C-alpha cells in the first residue's frame, strides 16, 4: 500500500479472489466439522502462497485467525462448566463470522486485512 496516499498497490483480480477464498474458507466448518475451518484455508494457502505475496500474506492471516479462534473456542468450552462459557461461545461465534466476512470484503477490494486478537502462529 502506498503509505502516503493510502492507495493499495496493484493487486490483480485473481490475487484478490484467491485471498478472498482463503478468508471465506473458514466457513468450511459447516462442511467438515470440527476442523474444516482450519483445513480448507490451510490447503488454499499452501497451494497458492507462491503465486503472490498478497495471497501469501492473507492466507497466513486467515489460517492464524482460524487457529486462534479454535484455541479460544476450546477455552470457552472448558468454561461451559461455569455457565459463563455459553455466552462467551456465542460472542466468539459472532466475532468469528463478522471477522471472516469483513476480511473477505477487504481482500476482495485488494486491501490487506489484519485480524484483531489473533495469535500469529505461522
């Protein structure tokens, strides 16, 4: 991104499409529970990461987010024993869905997106 003008650098339509798919692949949890939300973005990222630095960056971001949400989900599931876990799981689900949709829109527009509150594992 051109830091002076805030204009994104030249990202091709194909690059932004693949980056968008990496983010949207998180919804694969509905296709392959309980690990689809991690496996599908990981596969897309591994297949396309050498094609573009934008796809590599956004793919890593998507995988890190899905891994982080999985960790947070396990923690919330443990808290189900103490009633607070259920509201936390519901909030986590809303946060997860909102972030995936927002990141997908940003990537589709050719803009980099950094998820909040994630653990950068990759």
